[in-house]
C-alpha cells in the first residue's frame, strides 16, 4: 500500500452529528501534492503517531481494548480467582472487578483517567508476573 507521509499539528477537534472533525495544520513544505489534488470528501485510511522532541514516536496503549480482551480471557479469570479469591469468574465478573479495582464506571475511562490507568497497569503487571512465574527462561 502506498501511503502519504507528512508531519501535522493538531489544531482543533470538534463533533458534529456524524462524528468528529479533526483539523490539522501541515507545513507547506510537508504537504503531499497528491493530497492537494484529491477532491474534498475523498476517503483516507489514517495512521497517526504522536512525536517526541527527538522525533521518535510516543507509544499509544489502548487500555480500553486491552481490558475488553482480558475480561474475556479464561486465564485472566483464573488469575482473578487465585490472586483475589473471586469465585467462578466470568466476563461480567472480571469486568465488574476491573471497574471496582480501577474505581471506574466504564472501560472508556482507562484511556483518559490517569489514576485508573495506573491501577490497570499495576493489575496487568501482577497478572503478567502470575502468568509467567513458572516459565523457566
């Protein structure tokens, strides 16, 4: 797949009835000519990475997706049963535990609430230690 590459600055983000409108600013020397030639309304697949001062990408961690996957994982259920003494954990039981453990009412808070992020990251660290405790290498 050919991809247009350029650096942009986030200028604005607003919402309308059909979704979000992201406005970015692109330096005149950076804008691809193809982008200028395409018609208004052309569809694009977009991948973005925030950039550090040293030009390296800042990793993004989607904790909402991660929590959704973990709460469905039987091995994670086993961890919660053994480590926290929960009985017969299900997806709903795991989700309820995560809500209480992270002090949230929705997983979406895991991508914006710093305290919830720290709690979730600590829980995952515990889980990884539990999961890999008997791995010989």
